[in-house]
């Protein structure tokens, strides 16, 4: 049970808004709460526009302010509230206790500096070592992430490397100081399947060896099945379901989760076209009054357009935000097969 594990990250009632040029407010994240424990991989899943990446930027204190702003909530890393820290203090934690792997490494690696310079800078910033010692640490990290020609790569520029190699360099950079929390934002999206599998195995290996906690952001449910211990499903800025990975895949309860799982291709079925979810995620500046998934849900009831559902708790630490499981809905015991 999680209560016996070491709590690394705790996010409580976090709301994030963006002020638009026309004077409107876009509520991109609303009242989300979650925790990540030592040695655990928590997957945050959902379509583009759900608020996943904005959440990760808020945790890293990299949210563009303005126009963005944290309207409410707390973000605690090892018990310390990151939102109350001064920028200088936060910069000493970022890259040391908490690191992030971005979706596209070319936007994170500086094109005018060699790989060695960028790795060494990050290491020396947080560790009291000489330049030579930092070089050896960096070299060892590149070897650890599976780069056979590590010495050669150390002296190359980012543009001279393949996408998979750049992503490995990013992982080496993120893990060089053994962070307590690693945030991975779609780290394998642009990679081919073979390299993707290698990167995922590498992240899990490093988690086991260093005991890091991982917040894994993705829209790929297949990747979630391979890597996650727990899963949070995010839709239009809200958490709509949370459960251990096995429970989520065998007993999904929210119609959005069920729809996402139906889009996963199966080796047992020969289908010409995979199912898709009709419609799009609502704009953060024009959110509906009721359930945010109601317009796309085939099980929507009148109450779904009138009132936001509350989060309900089920067995196996599963939580769901849906009127189908309230006393005003169909039944508190509705199971996933009813949606099939």
C-alpha cells in the first residue's frame, strides 16, 4: 500500500489558468490532486489539450507567467512547497532533485554546444566535482543509457545525432544527478518502435537502480500498460479516473477511459479501422457547465449537462468522476462491460 512508501511528490487542488488577449480566462487545469511515491511510475494519460504537459511544467516551475498563473493549490516535493520557493532555490532543485525529459530533445539541447559541455555543466552545477570528474561521470552516464560510442558522442553537437541518440542524451542529462523525481513528457513519441522499446526499458532500469519516482506523460495506452504502476486519466483539465494499471485495463469505469482503451490495436482481432472518439476536447476558455465529456459520451444523461460529477472511490484504490456511478445515475455498481 502507498501509505508505507516514501512520498516524493504531492500535488493538491492545483488549478492553472491562462489570461487570453481578449480578456477571457482559460482554465487549463482545475483542482487536480495526485501523489507519486519512491520507485513508482505514475502515468498521466489523455488526448492533446487535456492539460498533461501544463501540469508537468507547473511542477517544474517552468510555466510561462504571464500569461499563465497558478490560481490555487500546492506542489510539494519531499514535503517542501515548490510554489513558495524563490527562483534561485528552485533552480538548485531543478535538474538535481527533480528532472524532466521533454518530448523533443532538440528544443532542450543547445545546438551551439557539444554534448560534453551540456552534460558537464549540469553535473558541476549540482555536484562538487572537478571538470575532469564531471567528464567521467557524463561519459559513464552515456554508456549507462546504451550509447556504445560514448566517447565519440561526447564531442559531437546535437544535430549530428539521431533522434534516438538525442533522447538518450536527454535521459543521461536528466538522470546524471540521481533525481528523486523524473518527469517524462511523451519521451518516445517521435521515435521508431524499436528505439521506443529501448528507451522505455532504460527508464525502468534506471528507476529500479536509483529508486527514482517517475511521472510519465503520454497518450499511448500501450506504453502505459508496459511501464506504469498507477494511471491517471486526464480530460479537459480534470482527473476523470485513477487506478492501479491492472485495474484500469481490466475494470475501466469512466466512458472516456473505456473509449481510449478501445483505440488500442489487438493482435487477436483483424480490423480494418480502429475505433475513434467522436468530437474534440472542449476549449479551456469555453468549458461546459456539467461533465466535460458529456458532448462526446454515448451514455450521457440530462444531469451530465447540468452538473459536474464528483470523484467517487471504488475498491482497489480506483477513483472515477462520472454521474453513471452516483445515486442520480444508472447505478453505483455499473461495470465496464455495460459500455462494450
